[in-house]
């Protein structure tokens, strides 16, 4: 298989320095990347950096390498165009259909997915001119990422930060897997997603935990936010994952804390997805001080049953609210994964259940995932193997269809 061709446009903002890391991530995951910066981007990062990291020449204007008609060829050949950062000026020029440099010329020619990742000061992002430009670009089919909030170049904070390069790379890969993975069909919706594993404390330093990385729940939150939803992510323990852009993150520890956070967030939400690996049991008592060894046989550990948060959310479901569960199954000698999934859907009473096969090489700690999406209406869809973001996009398709 030939490497997917990505055209990485870089506009002239301070966040341009992060495009070098994005480039690295894209090349390391097997993409062939051609970097097309604007003249002003080169004020921030030298062409040599992009050339060395991409292994390809770097030009900004339409008058270099004229015989190969670059300003047409690069856009035509690309499987994906990513512009990160996309400044307010670049967005405005894209709206006008300018073609006065290689990047804007390529944008006019590209017929592949165009993924624009804005980064600018909050005032610029919120200005009616930029709002209108973003709306126009989205209407025309470009995917314009919601920026992250946080510290900007100066002392100011607010929306406008370039999202984490790992998140941009993850969504870029998603668009190569599925060009229509990020429609704005959750605009005006509020969704809640749980992720990661809970930690059930035994004493001040010890806990019972599980192997959940939280990646699937984080992917769900990222994809929902980029489809226009207001997202609350209730996160237990995860691998080291950066907060997704445009997502409110609520960190919790134990199942009981997750239960409280989920009930609070679910009020008035359009959809609630339990992707967390909630511990079924917790130590029945929490030692006030660290448990010490004294040479004698250790005491047996007594466990208490945790509440089933998903079942409680189903019981408290508001009219029209869509509740989604996950089932991690290994199957056994008598019953296969799908059959266990069907039984769990019936038992839990949720609207949708995503059934994963787990075990050696299965979903946990893995970047890929596959399974079946079962509906209370009897619908069964195979979710083929792909990134966790791809699975997330399929799940939100089903949720959006139920909300419509
Ligand atoms: N879940 C939950 N609260 C729990 C346990 C699980 O909300 N205390 C949710 C999970 O987030 C997931 C779904 O329930 O969405 C399925 O979890 P699972 O552990 O597979 O189901 P169980 O009912 O525990 O079934 P079993 O252990 O028998 O497979």
C-alpha cells in the first residue's frame, strides 16, 4: 500500500512551532507529508526544519519548480490537506478563494478532505468576521477544528489555542480512514462521556484498579466536540492523555465519585455514554492509615458491590435522552462475544451497546478497536477494525440518528 499523501499547510502564527511535532507524528505513522508553509510561517520556523522532518522540498510561492505546476499538482495529489495552524488571515484568504501563494492555491485545487486547525487570540477567534469565515468554510465542506482553551502567547487565556499535535494527528488519521467522520451533526447538543478505569482505595496509598487506558472514551469526547457538541468528559484513571480540545474534563477516582459526577452531568444532556471501566467491587472498608505488614498472615480482603452506574443512568433517563453502554467480552466455550453482548443490552436497558472483544491483543491498552453496535431496536452493525476515533465516529452516527 502506498503511503497516504498529506499536504500540511502552515500559516504564520506563533503556534507554527508545534507544526514540526505534528509533522513528525504524521511521518512516523507512515504518511508521506509535503509541507507548504506561508511566507509568514517561515518567520517562525525555518524551511530546513520542515525539509529535514518531511524529507521533501519546501516552497511557499507559485513561481518555484514551475515546470511541475506545483500549485495545481500538490492539491490534486493529496489524500488529505491539514492546515495547522490556520490563522485568522489564512481562513479569510481561503474564504475569498485567493491563490496568491502555494498554500491558498493548493486549497482551491484540493478535492480531498480539507482539515483546518485554527489558532489565534480569543478576540480574533470570536470576531464576527472569523465566525462568518468559519461558517462559510464549513458550509463548503471543510472541517474546521474547534480550538483548545487555555494559555495563549501573552498573559491571556481563552479559546484559540492550537490543540495538542497528537489530537490533530489522531483526527487527521480519522479523516483518512473516513472522509465524512466529522459532520457538524451534534451542534446544539450536550453529551456526557465517561472514560478510563476507576481506582478503589484500600488505604491512603493503595487501590484496586484495572487496565483501561481511557483512549476509547477520550476518542469519543474528541469526535463529539468536533461534531459540534458541548462535551463533558468524566475521566477516571487513564494512560497519560492530554485534555481534548473544547471538552470540559471532570477528573474522578473511585466508582462512587464517578457515579456522582455522571449523575450531575447527565441532567439535561442529550446523550450519555458509559465508556469507563468501572470496578464492580470496592474494598468494603477504607483503612485510615497505611496497612502495615507485621509478619503474620495478611487479612482477607473483603469487597462490597459498587453501584451499576449505567443501570442507574438508564433508570434516570430523561425523555429523548440516548444512553449508551460498552461491553468488554472475551466469550467462552459455550457463548460467543456477540451473544453475551445481546444479553447485556437486554439486562442493562440502554439504547445502544458497543460490544468489544477483549483479551490478548483486544481493546485494552490498544490504539485500535472493533466490535458490534447493538441497538435496543434490534439493530446490529459491525464496526470494523480501525482507530478508536473511527469507532467513536460510528457510535456518534447512531446517536445522532436517534436524536434527529
Ligand atoms: N458499568 C457501570 N457501572 C458498573 C459496572 C459497569 O456503569 N459498576 C458500565 C460500563 O461503563 C459499561 C457497561 O456498564 O458501559 C458494561 O460493563 P461490564 O462491566 O461489562 O458489565 P457487567 O454488568 O459488570 O457485566 P459482567 O461483569 O457480568 O460482564
